[in-house]
């Protein structure tokens, strides 16, 4: 091998080594987040979490998942916690908003509920649900036979009028 080829390979190896080592040789300036910014961010996240929890609690109560006797206590507890977070937010970063914190939380929950209703209407979810329900009803009306269970041998569905499994032929 010639000396020129050896020097070219060494130069190429040196360039690859420098390229790989570049992140280790750079000095990066790490921007630290101040404690106030971090606290403000965590309070905003907690406020959003609590408003969502209140909205879900109301929805679950409407569906009957939450007992009526437990609902008021759970809602008051979440509302008090959200109001405390709003007070802390006002102390950390004054927004100039006045009024009771609990009323502001209620207004935020109502605004989210209204936004969800508008979005649902915009997507036409109710029309889609009605269409699906109509298709299910039509399908049920066209079915004349009811299922009688499943085959003990192959597990395929059986109809009441079947004397043998349509899949494996086992007598029923």
C-alpha cells in the first residue's frame, strides 16, 4: 500500500473521531427554569386537572356511576381544592381577576362543558349515533332466528333451528 493511501485513511479516521467526539467537546448553556416558573407551571397543570376532574365527576353522576349521596361531598371537596389552587395562582401571578375562586372554577367547568357541546354538534355525533341505532334496529328486525349458544366442539355460534353444528357437523 502506498503512503498516500495510508495518510488518506488516517485523515478520514481522524475526521470520523472528531465528528463523534463533537458533542462531548461542545459547551452547552443549560437554561435553568426558575422556581417561580416551575411552581406556576405546576399550579396551572393542577388547575386544569381539577377542572377536568370536576367535569368528569358531573358526567359520571349524570350517567349514574356516582351514588347521589356521595356526589355532593366529592364535588365540594374537588371544588375547594380547585379554589385553593386558584388562590395560590393569584398569589403567584396576579391576573387582575376578581371574585370568589369557587365561582371562577364553576365558570371554567361550565365553559368547558359548553365547548364540548359545541364540538359535539359540529362533529354531528348525535346524527351519527341515530344512524347507527337505526341500522342496529333494522338488523335485529331482519333476523328471524335467535342464537342458541355455541358448539361445544368448535365454539361456533348455533341457531335454535340447527340440529347439527354448521361448522363441524356435531349433533346438538
